[in-house]
């Protein structure tokens, strides 16, 4: 008898009995899996949805419920707030945010279809209040809809595409809108008579003459053989909880201690690679330390342990944090003056490392060589008073001099401060969710979407809030539909 393994498909010829038979089997019941199941059912397929936990959720259920949407002249919320967002600008930003890892075809497709996707979400019952919340926010603390959720208004992105806020957050009071979002999608899947099996863990794919025809699931501590005549959709999340994969592909994440996910152990990626798929951009990850809480801290200046700036601080909090992790010395400092300083949120775990009536005194308290940090701040302040930043192109209104003492340096330590993170790399897929091999050829019968793939949020330095849920909901739909149509 063949071995049951994540690393190689099980031969269909050795299946003695099929325990379940369906058209499409979806593995994973977060937003990705729910959207895949809904679309597969709408295409006429019989669908079984398997989840290793005892209920739906996944990483999507832990999120803020924010989806990145724009283009087509703007959503109703964008237009009501006075923002016009062309498809060209929206798509150009998506491509720039993907950086060297960009999937141009996915950006162009989503750029064209984002408004239709927004309409689909609302038709499924996802509510949006429709108002705009200005300022820099990680998540709204009320039920507001539209926020700036990336680096749209910061260099170099603002010179590539006309800026517009594009983070659309489900109407939900406070943080944690991902849970009600998944609840709504779950109800939609159930209304379509999708058969849901929980406490079921994927053990192996099943292959018949080069085509994936099913999956082996552990249910009630027994391997159960599931025949999926049209296809299997992997919606299993990333690999942030798989230390071996992180050590092999994404070692910089070991600088950090606050992973975000839910059973994200890379099992779907391993299944796909074992079937002949290719995993790409596995070194990429998102991270952020919530330094923009309180919001006035966004007006500060970041320096590394050598007292040197390394980023335009008006860009997205995740981009700043990701660039910070690239700096030497295991920590960075956020510099503020008395006009901007407010006590940080406790959960951020950012401590005051130095104070002084002058930047020279702060420099001394931080034990930096004389003339390092003080020179950095003298140069910064002189140009900020002129409304310019010749080194990093930070822009007003966030560009302002920090010259009202006393001054403070907050320490953001990669090991002890709250740097949450998750992985971005995964299976190479087409715009239809087909898992692609090393030559770019689809693996017949195998589809994937969400964080087990490399999708719209492909580059950690260009991530924007809402891109993951945009990617998993839209391309989850794509994968489910494609699987159902065979």
C-alpha cells in the first residue's frame, strides 16, 4: 500500500473504497474556502468543504475585515468622499505594491473586476456604512468604511498612481470585522447546500494518471478517501507556524515573535508542491508594529541604531515596519517631540529609550556616537521647515519639523515589541486559481487561492491593508468557479 503523505499524491488505483464523492472538494474554511465553495456551487457543482478546526474562520476570521477595492471611477464610498479612482490608477498601484514579486496578470484582472467584486460582496450580505474616515488608521475603532490603507499618498507610489483611499471595512463596531465577514460567507455557502465537514485534516492528494482526483482527509482519527471528480481547491493559509519552512525560506521572520494566523502550517503548499506545483516568493512576509497608535506618532522620524533615517515615514505602517526589520542592530527608534508624543498603547510594547531637551542629549542617552542622530535631526528639521525631504521625499502634512523639546526616542525592538507578522509566499497559480508547475503548466484538477499562494500581496515592502482579503475572496471565487467548470 502506498504511503499517505503531504509530499506526494496517493495513487487512485490503490484506493480501495471512496468514503465521500463530490464534484469539488475545498480544503480550508476561511474567507478563501467559503468564496471558492460559493462560486463552485453557483456553477452547478456539488461541493464539499473541509476544515481542520471545529468551525469556520482561519486567518480571515482574525482579521479586521478590510478589503482593498477601487478602480472604475471609484466605489460608492470613494465617490461620496470626493475621490475618483480610475482603473488605470488602481491597477498601477497594485503593480507598484507588488514590487519585484508582482503578478501582473492578477493585478490587471483584479483592477478591472474590483468594483464587480464589491457588488458581489454586498449582494452576499456584507454591509458597508459607506463613510470616509480620514487620517492614518490600522483599523477603524467604529463602523466606518473607507480608510487610507496603504502607501497610496506617499512616495514613490503617489508619483506612479493618483492617490485614493481604498481600504473598505465591513460595518462592524470596533476591531475584528473579519469574524462577522466569515460568518456572512459561511451562511451563503450553507444556503447553497455546500456540505461542510469540520475536524477534518488533509493528509494527501489523490492522483490518477497525472490528474488530481481527490484528497485523503483525517476524520475521526481515520483516513477518509474523498473523490472530487472536477477538482480540489486548496485554501489552507500560509506557513507562519511551520518553523522548518520559515527557517528554509523566510529566516528573517525569526527576528520577530508575534505570528498571526490560525493553523497556518504550510500544509496546502506542501500538498501542491508534492503534486508538481511550484512555490514562489517564499521569502516574503508582512510585518507591522502599531506605531501609528496614537495617530500623532505618524509625524515622527525613524532612525536605526546608527542614528540614520531609512524610510519616508508618511508611508504605510507595514512598509515602515518591514523596512525597519531590514535595519541592523535588532531595533529602531521612533523620534518625537513634545508636540507629537502621546503614551504608546500598552500592547505595542514600545519603551522610552531616551529623552532630552536637545537631540544631542537624546543621542547621548542612546549611546550613539556624537554627531550621528543630532546631525540627522538637524538636517531633517532644516528641510522640513522648507516643506521638503531631499533624502526620502516625505510629504506634508506629515512632514513637519520636530523641534519642540523635550524630545523622546521610543525603542521598537524586534524581539520584544509587538511586531506581528505572516507569510506571503506560496503556490504559483494562474488568474483562475490553477496550480502551476515549474514550466507554467497547470496541474490538472488542482486549484489554490489565498495565503497558500503568491497573490496580490506578493511583496512585504509594498503590502497594503485589505490586500489579503481582496486576494483571498476574489481569487477564491476564481478558483472555485474554475474547478467546477473543470
